[in-house]
């Protein structure tokens, strides 16, 4: 019996009362329950100034945790940044306070900041690397891997190197040089770094022919990153399917082809592709839209991108909020569940009709809708519908060590 026939039969049996609670058919039809936590990424809550407020936001939409953004307050990034912990003065006492709040409120957390660590101005690379070291330290004070507190980050990309012969491989070697001491420091403190796969296409200027600007932006790169390291035990990944969707890659196929034990987090964010738009028809889908003289473009009747992020004919969406997107979420979530994914899902709200409106109400609606959209695939079915079972959530362990000194890359060796 195929899936369609099964569900037709199930619907008929349900109408006849065969699936009353406790019936034999109900027990047979019920899938193996999962109980993954669903978190929010706090970047969409930049206006909130403290940890307690974003915890309350998460609980209000039925989430169990937060990927807490802790960007530098003077970051050169202009989009999707927030700072929800005092990274300059974070102490062992602050860690105890945060853990106490998490345990009291029944939530969990990780930390992250997403900047270019291997490209751009040399002095800014050092600033970004030092900031990640501060977040590794914070993660360690919060219990690190013992409490599932990871440090999320980008790798970035050196555009100057990429323009040279074998530029991609040279970036790979630079990644090894920069990240080897950072990963050793993290491992020594019991912390895992999770790198995300966004290609950061908007980091390249409109005048650039290419727009690849974060090394882990494709599966091949991530596999090569693990292979090039002498010790990759402190490196895992956060997979965001939206970045492969606009590249017309099936995220489920990526999950099947990856080193699954390296998957620590999954971002829930969708993409709606526009392959029939006039921009795509004119410029194709192999390369990003290019920048030319506007007068010449008007004379030729050729559309131009509005900004650096408007070059690949898609828009960000949240699954289940305001319409469909271009991801088969049923297939993707089922693939993860079948393979045994048990770590948190993190909703990254960059929805054009949600966080991008600048309206807090729409932002929270998007989060709430996405929690409900995800719930049937990852939460058990109970008497009140699909709901997270908190009984298996163990309390976060209180830090037992002493305060840690702030580390900088020049002292890593």
C-alpha cells in the first residue's frame, strides 16, 4: 500500500471510529514518538535588551530554548544581529544566574555570533576571532557540552584569496590555520563550535561577479573542512536548509550525504524561489544577477538587483506562516527523524512577512506558527495534541569550576 492509499484508508477508519484512544489500530498507526526541543534564534528579537525577556518570548510561543545571539555591539554587520548577554564582563556568577533562570523556566540555550573570521580587513578578522573566543569562554562557563551549550559561528571567506588561482583551496588552508588553535581551545574547555552553511551572498558587493562568502556554504566544503583538520572533534555544524533550497538542492539529499554525527543543530527557515520572475528569466540561475550601468540596463530592458541580497531570485519564509515555500518540509523532517536526529531545532526568523516587517507582533506570530508547523513531526501526540514532553529534560548542571580568563588569538600559540 502506498502512502496515499494508506492515508485514505486511515481517514475512512477514523471516520468509522477505529482510531479511538487505546484501540489496536490507533496503537499500530501511531509513529514512534520523538521529543526534540524547538528553540528560537534571538536575532529577530534585537530590541529586547536582556536574557530574561527573550526567555519569556520563547516560552510564550511554546519553544523550549534559545540560540542566544551575542554579537559585538560594534559589529560591522547591519542585518540580523542582537546582543543578549554581556560578553565583556560575563563571570561565573553570571553563568550561575543564567543557568538558574534556564532551570526555573524550563528552557535551554546556546550562544553564537556570525561574522567573517578568515576574510576582510586583517585587523577586523582578529577582532572577530577574539570575540568568538569570548563566546567559547561563555559557553564553557555555562557548562559547554555537558549542558549542550555550543558556540555557533560562521567561518567566513577571504575574497582576495578566492580571486587567486586555486582560491577555494587556499581558503580551506586558511581555515585550517585560523581554526586549529581556536578549536583546540574550545576542546580543552569542553565546548563544540558549530559552523552554519549560509553562503552569505550579500556580503559581496553588487560589482562582484561571484557572491560566495562563507566557506561551509556547500556540503563539499564542509566535508573538506573536516578532512583538512588534524583534529575535528570540537567542530560540528548547524544545517539551515533554506540556503540549499535557493541553490535548487534537496535538503533531504544533503542530510543523507553528510556525516550525520556532525549535525548538532538544524535551523528551521524556508525559502520561496522565483524561477519564473523576469530577473531569473533574464539572468538565469547559474550565477547571481550582475551590476551594470543603469542607463545601459534601461536601454536594453534588463532588470537590475536592488541590493546585495537581491541577486538570486528568492525570499526568506517561515514554514507554515503566510503560505508555502519551496521546501518539502514533510520529507525533510521525516528524513531527520528516520536518521535519529534528537538535537534541537532552531527557528531562525528572517521571514519577509514576519521579522522583516519590523513588527513585533508579526515576528511573534511567525515564531508561533512555525512551532506549530514543526510540532507534528518532532513532538509526541498526546491527549491535547502534539506537545513537547518536558519530563526528559534534565536540569542544567551548575558550573563547578572557577572563573576563566579572557583569551585572545595571539595567546593561543
